[in-house]
C-alpha cells in the first residue's frame, strides 16, 4: 500500500494535514472519532477510481487549532475553510461519525460546496428514548467495542504509527478526543435536525448493523429529515466506524452512490 501525498493548509493560523491519493474526480473524506492516524485500506479502495482527499480536522492527528474553536459555529466555519483550502469545494464528500456531522453541515449550510454526500453513522442528533452512548465516559478497555464490531480494528487505528514518538503519541490521541469533545459534547447533539432539511445533495446514509455507539435507528431519523434523494443502507458485520470493520463493502457502497 503506497503512501498518500502529504500537504498542509492553514486554518485560523494553524496547520492541518491533507492526505491525497488516487486518480479521477475528487472525493473528500472527513474521518470519524480517532481521526486518521494512518492511511486506511478503505481509502485505498476509493483511490482506485477517485482522487481521495482527506483533510485532518483541527486537533485530530496531523492538525492543530482546536483550542481556538469555542462554539459550534466556530467549528463549522473552520471545516468550511478546511474543505475549501483542501480543494474540495463542489466535490463529492464522505463523512463518518464526527466527520459525518460536519459533512452534513457543509451540505446544509453551504450547498454549493457538496455535490453528492455520504454519511456514515454521523453524529449530530440525540433521542432520549434511544440515547447514544457517551464515548468520553468509557473505560479504555470498553471503548474499542463501542467503535468497531471487531475491537481490534479500533486498537489498530489508534496504535502509534511507525516512527511516532512513544511518549508524544498518547498525548496526540488525547488531543483528538479533546477536540471531538469540544465539538460534540454532550452526547454528540448539535441540533443538526434543524438544518438537515436544507440538504439538497443526493445522500447515502450508511450505518453499521452492530453500531453500539449510535443506535442504527438513527439512520431513519437522518433520512426522514433530509430533503431530496436519500437512501439508507445497513452494513453487515460493522460497528460505528463501519469503514474500519468492512472497508470493501463500505467503499463499494460509496462508489456506487457517487457514480
């Protein structure tokens, strides 16, 4: 698996890493909890027919600047800068988990920025009758099972990459968790339902059938609130981060949707 090309863009005076690989029309990816400590097999599948561009959200691996973002509006505007500066304005966009919530915000508030949209178990909603789990209140040994159907997939994601400083790496992953908490605590509820009706982009919603963090029933809540052409697909054998559990199946669904 060859490495992606690495560049950086400036967001609010802080560097954010952008990974690029592949050929064909541009396809953006905003990662879920944990960010992108490493390039993934899922992204390689997409890069076979698309130029995949994966910018790191502020505070996640490869990026800084989350401490400058105090409100949800701050985050949304920072992600817009990131999308624009990464060259993704007007491209197809895939967002997962926390990245899925921001991808939905881009499509709702800045509709010219998103052609076709894929949301993989996105944050942003909360139903007290079917409450989401709180990822920031879990023991370290419990969290992998909330993130993936195969807990080892999460452990592999967050393990220190080759060449990483063994002392600094745990700090970097703690920073990523803090960044997500600044944007989505408590319980990932950003009142996104008030804006979903503004989405006009053709939308595919993917949900892992075994998502232990966000109930799979939330997929119907998203689909019911989004105007336009929206489909829901369940990913068998997958948890919250379905692209880690089932990279081939998720990539096929994404590519079939965006054409």
